[in-house]
């Protein structure tokens, strides 16, 4: 069999509520030049059963599908690495198993890659807070195809850090030994996105939204205190690894300001948890980014006032603010 155009890799873990929609959207792609690699990270629900049920309705896809089963749960990064090992396509594409894609996505992106000889092609996407189009928010991406501008965009938030709205030449992974850090399961895709963009000779943008990010399931990664601690450690390690990589390869380019925005974006989750514990974490991690928080023109004044309370340890006042906010939220329920 000739080489497939794109290997589409889908890590799977306990997504029985969403995986049917995801798989159907993939099998509805308007081409037969893709391979589909599903990596089952020891799901304990009906995810794989549902996957197989959908496959039965698309018998013409059977020869294009690989289902790889982990013997033990390893996490999303290890699942991504497993997918890479089994991939044979000219390009690599990624889809999260609770998301879905437009039926033209991979055909259009592959054709663009071939037409422009691009190493990477990326597109716009929707953030979806429900099943109706009124619940979708279009996210336009940076269209500047300059390599350094793209790297800065990935750091400062101008460009989405996920791999899911792009395809990249598989040879980039091979030539530069790009893999996912198996002990990091937060921002693991941004780490790889930056490495791919750094080594790519040509990147091409398509101004169409082909990818649908399901935001209704995003809370699951921080649904326990254990996960929150693991995510904190993973996020800090991710930023440190990215910073070390770019500082050792930066060709004299100053990324320091962009790194501070990246750190600020990471800290934002803990600030907006609006808990004493969250505020303490926000204060302690990457304090060098706080100046950008207070000097920002887009951060509301009320958040800056709360930030001052945190910096100055006005915990009694913060507890009053938290209690008042919770009372207001409760009154609207």
C-alpha cells in the first residue's frame, strides 16, 4: 500500500459521551488517503466499544484504522508517543477524542501542504460550549507565516498552542527526535508545537475554521485536588523546558517578554479559581510575570486590585471578597 497522506492520531481515555461524534467526523472525511490511529490508554468505560460500533457503520474505513491498546494507563503524552511510533503518513494530525472536525479538514490541509510545500499547515477553530452554533465562538489564528512571529505567537497567546488545528510533516518529528515528555500531561502539545515551528522551513495558514474544541469537558482535567497539583507541576515543567529549548536555540532573538506572557497565561487559572489556595499559588509561581499583569491594558482594574491584595498578603480582605462573590453567585442560581 502506498504511503498515507496524513496519520490522524487520537488518544482515547474515558470519553464514551463524546467519542462517537469524534469518530464519525473523522470517517466522514472526503478522502481515503488517511490512516486513523486510536490509542486506548486503558479506558474503563465504553469508549472502545463505541468506537468499534461506529467502525461497523464505515466498513470502507476498516483497512485505514489502527487501534493500539496500552497495558497500563500511561497518560496523554505517552499515548501521543505511541501514536507516533505507529504512524506511517507523510503528515501527522491530532484530534482529541472529545472534539470533532469538519469533513473537509484534513483533505484541505493536506492539499495546501502539497501545493505550498509546507512543513506545517494550520487553521482557525471554534470553541464550543454546546451543540448549537450559537454556542460556538470562532477563534481566528495569527496568519503571519514568519517562523519567529509564530514562535512568539505561541508563547504570548496570539497563536493557539494545541496541535489539533494543524498538520505537520512527519519527517520533522523523525529528523529532530521530537517526542512528548511522558511525565508531562499539561501543555505537552505546546512544547511540541514550538519545536515543530522552530525547525519548520515553511508554515502555511488556512483562514477557515475546521476544528471544533469541545469546551464542555475541559473541567475534567482539574476535577480533583490531585489533578490540580499534577497539572501545576506539569505546567511549570512545560514552561521551563520550552524556555530552555528556545534559550539554547534562539539565534540571538529575545523571547523574554513573550515568556512572561506565557507564564501569566498559565497562572491565570489559579487567579480565577478565586480561592485562597489559588491566589497563593498565583503569587508563588513565576513572580517575575506579575509586572506584566499590573501593566496590562486588557486586565480589568478589579483584577489588578485583587492582585494587589494578594501581593500584599491582605488575606482577611480577600476572604471577604471571596465570600461576597460566592453570595452573589448563589443568589443568581
